[in-house]
C-alpha cells in the first residue's frame, strides 16, 4: 500500500519537503516564520501571512456563529502579523461556500469580518469566491508592515533568554473540549459561566497586535511567534530555528509558572483534567511566545501591563537539547507534545 502523507512526518514534514526545494530570493525571507518578510520601501518591510480554515477540521458549522467564524478567520491571521511585531495594512478573503449557506449567514459573516479587520487596520483588498460541493473553506491572507530589518523572527533566541508568554494559556483548548461535548450531546448540556467563557476564548481569540507592536520596539525581545499549536510544539520551532551547527539550544519550562486563568483552573478541577497539561499541549491560544534578555523583562511587562499580562515561564539554555518540563525540582517524564495535523 502506498505510504500516506503522515509518513513524511506530518504537517511539518510536508512543510520541510517544500522548504528543501526552495531557495529564498536575495533579501526575502520566505517559508519558516509566522510571516514572509519582503523589502517594501526605504522605511518598511512588508510581512505576509495566510491561514486556511476548513469545516469539520477547524470548526463545526452548526456550533459556531457566522460572526464568530468570520472573527476567528481574521484573528488567527492577524495573530501571525502580531508575532512579527508588525502593523496590519490589508487583507484578502477567499471562501468556498456550500450551496445551502443562507444569504443571512453570508451577510453576518461579511459584516463581522470587515468589523474585525477595520478594528486592526487591515482593509479588505480582495479575495476569491467559489461554491463548494464539500466543506466550507476559508482562506485569509493578511499584509502588514514593520520598520526595515526589525521584524521579530523565530530564529533569534539566545542562550540565557527568558521565555515569556502573553495572557493565559490553555483556555482555548478547554473551550474546544466544551464545544465537542456540546456537539456530541446535541446541545442538550447547559453550559455554566466558566464553560461559556472558555468557548469564547476558543472562538474569539484576541490578536495581540498592540502588544506585538510594543514588544517589536524592544531590542531585548529576541525571538517571537504566536502560539497556535501549544508551546510544547511551538517552542520547538524557536529552538530549531535559533540553533546553529555550533550551538544547539534547548529550554527549561517551569510548569508551576504557566499563566492559567481562574476559569480554566475551576473547569479542569471540576472535569478531572490537568490544566497545566492543557496549557502546554492544546492549540489555538494565539498568545505571543517570546524570548528576551532578562534585563528587559520588567520593562516589557510594564509596557504591556495596560493591555495584558506577560509571564516568565522558562529559560533558553545551551546545556541540553529540546524542552525539559520542570515541576519545582522534578522533571516531568510524561510524553508532552502539541497539536499536529495528520
Ligand atoms: P503558522 O502556525 O504561524 O501559521 P505554520 O506552522 O502553519 O505557521 O507554517 C510554518 C511555515 O511554513 C510558515 O512560514 C508557512 O508560511 C509555511 N507553510 C505552511 N504550509 C505551506 C505550504 N503549503 N506551502 C508553502 N509554505 C507553507
Ligand atoms: Mg504563527
């Protein structure tokens, strides 16, 4: 039997296959970061990102509202712009609509999509529309700008950096769990306030644009990316991109320092789940993950304080490879890995 695409090493194996056949043109950074970076003019670089959302892979059409789906389609892309420390300037929306989608649904989708894009300064500049004989599919691309050479890359982490994240982790993963139980019980379960809040965190993540711009101005912020697959996966991208043939970087994560919302803690306790493991492994938080010079941590935290929290969760080290998860003095020895397609 022919081997399936999973045998390539999943999503990232496939991306590596593509990458191995491409050479970036001079002055352009293509595949490998949250956005591609291209020179725009004497002051700014252009950053570009695109993300695809497919019915029954990324969302369940009967559960999410048209407005929430539009918001989320834009937000996950804006989050990649934030991860570069860039300012959104425009976006493109391509959509494949099953024929039974109602005019009212389409109207609500577009109203919400334009509202979030306007809120973050990304004018809708074009796109493409087709019918679909299968699932609803949405592809968004967002363009942004950043002062020349100042985009924050995954490849800039240094030994001794503090690893930080914005906001709280794991809420979206718990929200997805609530959504899946609600769908399997055909909506018969009444959600309490915590569960409702977690579902909102899953459907309406906050793109950290303002936070990314503030962090982008700090020299001490070295590497940055957004958390879409859980830090157990995403931090590995930073470690890999920042290692060289002479210095292999690793990380220590202190699980007791993970920022957990009170709602996630209560919901996890009530449902027999481990909030810390959800925070490490579940995807779609769309918070920023960054490494910074320890001397700039207080400055960065104070700059962000009016907007959101910034929490130190670990350090970059050259003394071991990969991520070591520490609970106090003990190293966790269970398998901890983030989300992956395939
Ligand atoms: P993110 O989660 O930030 O959107 P991904 O993990 O999806 O990033 O992608 C990692 C990198 O691989 C990005 O630079 C992205 O542009 C690139 N990439 C992903 N899929 C493809 C593809 N099918 N063709 C070319 N580049 C791709
Ligand atoms: Mg990203």
